[in-house]
C-alpha cells in the first residue's frame, strides 16, 4: 500500500490515505486526480494501462487500486 500512497503524494494528494473508502463516489478524488494517478502508474511501471482498468470503480480505495494493479501488471 505504500507504493499507492506514493502515487497519491506525487500527484499532490498526500491527504488521501489507505483508510479512506469511496474515493471517487464521495468526490474525495476527481477525474483529474484519477488521470494523474494513471499517468503516475504508467510511468512507474513503464506500461500503458488497458482502458478496462480506467474505470472509477478501480480507484474507490487503495485495495481496489492494488487489485487493479495486480491484474493489469500480469500481462
């Protein structure tokens, strides 16, 4: 989860932590934050995320992000 926390720090959202839920649906993060996270993830892994992983549900919590990363980085 520390890696995910670092992604949030890099996009200027150090206020978001692993205990928070419903990040997108409760407007804790917005679409610009999601796009910035995707950009940081892609830079970190040097891999483009498939569009299937760019859905808001994948960014609702640190756990969801972690699960999405595990699936996305298998390929």
